[in-house]
C-alpha cells in the first residue's frame, strides 16, 4: 500500500535525508532499485530526481546509489545544497514528490510507494549569506 500524504517542510540549502519506512514489505528491499523525484506542483515538471544505480532508464545528475540507500524495510534519500538553486528547489514553494520501487530496476515492475508535498521555506541563515548561493 502506498504511503500517501508524506508531507514535510525543509529550509532552502539545507542538507538532509528523507527516510521512508515500508511497513508492509514482504521481502527485503535491500536489493530493490529506487527512483525519487520532485516536481513543480504548478507545472508538473520534474526538477530534482535521484535513482539508485541499476535503474533501467538513463542516469540523472546527482543520481547513483550514494544518493538513495536501500535498507531491509526502508529507503533513505539524501539531498544536499546542490539540489537547490535558480533552476532547482526554491524557497516559498511547495512541490510534489514521489518514491518508486522496482525489484529489478525496470519500469514494468515498478510501483509508487510514497507521495506527498514538499515545502521549501526560506532560511534566515542562508539569507544572511552563510551558505553558498
């Protein structure tokens, strides 16, 4: 069953991880492949996407197995400062995000396991010039 309404708020240029725990998995997810994407809620255009190595379609900038870690019953997605910027995640904006799993990295065996809204708030620390822009 998909985890719906997985909503969260983060601050611009924060480095963080999002951990999804799949409680109804019938097998270990450690050998699965994953894709996670963020799109503009207004346009539906994907802005940030990450995939484990072995996903069947082309690799994405920032993709690879260091950006998504598979556990026995969890998936952890890592975001860093490079995921923010003029053409990526912006403050004062709400995005749609989606996590997809596949046992073999092929789209025909994929299933959406989580989705929700991701809101980026402005950070005083960033606005004060303490982070690279």
